[in-house]
C-alpha cells in the first residue's frame, strides 16, 4: 500500500493552492514583458514539486517561471505551438497519475473539491504553456551538433585533477526464455474475457466489471478508462483496434503476447488521440509452463557449451531469445540510464541486482547456467547470461569513455546555448522583480535597470 497520508496531504496542498490561494491575499512577484507572475503561481509550482517528492526553494521556482514566460513569448513570435491533442494527452497523463496516487477518481475528486473534468479545464492553460516552452527550448538547440573535435576539445579543457572517475562497468548479453501456455491452457482465460464482453453487451456496467475483474493495475481503479493517448502509447494489437473503431464501438477479444486478453471500447477520437477504456485478463504462469521453459533454456545452454565461438551467443540470442529488445543486437543489455547515447557498458552499481548477483561470480567470456528471473511486473522467465567484458573503475579517458564524454560535451553545449539565449533575451525584455526575489542569487541582474525601465513598454 502507498504512503497514503503523504499522498493525501500532497493532493490537498496541490488543490488548495490552485483554488484558495488566489482567493486570499496575493501579490505580483515578477513582470515579464506583458506577463505577470503571482505569488500563488510560485506556491502552485511548489506544490507540484512536493507531490513528486522533490524539494526546492522559491528562488529556483521564480526563475523557472520567468524562463518559461520568456520561452512562451518567443514561441509566439516564432509561430511555435503545440497541437490540441498533445495537450489533451498530457492532461490525461497527469490525471491518471493523480487518480492512481489518490486511489481512484472518487477519492481524487473529494480531495480536489471539484470534478476531474473541472480540474482538467483549470490546469489545461498551464499544461499548454509548459509544453510550448519545452518545444521552444528544443527549437533553440535543435541544430546543435557535437563533432568528434568538439568532444576532444571539451575533454582537453577539463582539469586533469577534476576528471570524473567512472565506476566499474560490465557488458552483459542475455538469452531470455519465457514460459508459454499452450492454446488449450489459454482458452479458459480467453473465454473468461469473452464472457465479460458478453455481459457488458447485455447491459452490465463496463466500469463496474473493469474495476472488479481487469488485471491492468493502472486503469482498473478508473473503471478501465485510460484517457486520451496516441498511437505510441499502446502495444500494436491494442493500437490496431483503438484506432479502427468508431466512438461507442467494442472490439472483439484479442490477445497481446506480452499481456494477455483484451477487449476495449472507444469513447472518443480527436485526430491522432483516442480515448478508450478496456478490460485485461492475464493468464497466470503455471508450473507446467515454467518446467517447459526450463527445459528449453537447458537445451540452449548445452548448445552454447558445445560451441564456444565468439559470435555463437549472438546468433543463438537471435534464434532462441524471447526478449524483443535484446535478441536482435546480440542479446546485449543496454544501459537504461543513458538513452541519448545507447551503450552496452553498464556501471555495476546500476546493474539489475538479479543480474549482478549472477555475473559477479563469472569470468569474462563465461556463460551462466539458466537462472529464474522475475521482472518488475512479477513476470518470470529463465535467462542465460554471457559476460562480454569488465572495465575496472578508472579516471575518464577518450579511449575508453568516448560515448560518455560525448554526452557530457553535448549537454555542456546545450546548456551554454540555452544560457546565452536567456542572457540575450532577458536584456531585450522588460523584467521587474519583487524586492524579495531581487535578493535571489539565481536572479541577480535579471531585473531591468530602473533608468531604462521607463523607456520600455511593459
């Protein structure tokens, strides 16, 4: 169970700031061009950070809002905007997260003191402004390119005494064998799903049955409702039906190999966004299916032991592995924290603990016996691991750490470009700060000098 008291407190704080705060005494803390930032805006942003478990100071929040206003003002000039369905999708994503934290729509509406529909309308302008600001920020840096010479120059300018130390890293490949039910074993769960669909078509309430029977933990508490989403949100089988049906229509029962049996109803369609609700029935892993998976994994392991050629594990992964993310790249597990520069080098302190426990006793080039693995969703599989390389902890150098240093150089270039943009833009824009915020170190020299302020139209 979640720390419910903390969640309740956060949501109450979030709601009270959004409504009551602006009814009580308020003040202007900043004027940015033709836009005004209120103290209640600072408090609302602070409540949002608090809900997410983050803590920050009012100076940082004020700077955050001022830079957002600068970005939005320039976005209007540059005709940069976001589509209505993008805003809908982000609003729905936020509301789903809040409903999940609160324990359902009814509880959330009690805490907010208003309906979810009303609240979505209230936050929509703020969400749009945030998305526009982010789009403008991307526009500022979209043409940046970090060349090999840029990386070399960046590294050479680093003080040798301040070079980062990278932790021990490993490269690990895997072959995943998932337990699978036979057609006969799955038929019971397909029929269970079909029976629920039949009950709904005969008049029973969709939301009630979804709450009682659906095995999707994210949508079941909301009566199966997943809100608006685009084509990239769902697995392909779900997407095919969600964007094929008209509003009000039901899909037949269909299967997703990764999740189980679905059926869905389209509620509304807006361009490339669709609002659906669904019920998921997930067949459980049986002892018999696990035994079959173990037998297949043992057979693959024996094949690997008979053929120790360097590329045989890679070839075996493409044939036998059930992990779609790794089977076609030689079974290599990629660093999940380094998405900009995809790399197979994983710091041992970031390695999945179940995998770390296995490879810790292996030598480079070694292959593990099949081990039973349980993922974050509780799904079990048998996995065989291959330890390709081990890199000991060391000071950064270009020979070993080029992808990481390139990422650092790219981040530095982006940060420098954005900072230069803001430095120029704030000199061209009338900015007035409340005395309380003029003392903020991060906002030093942001106010337009009083000698020139009279010459600038606020």
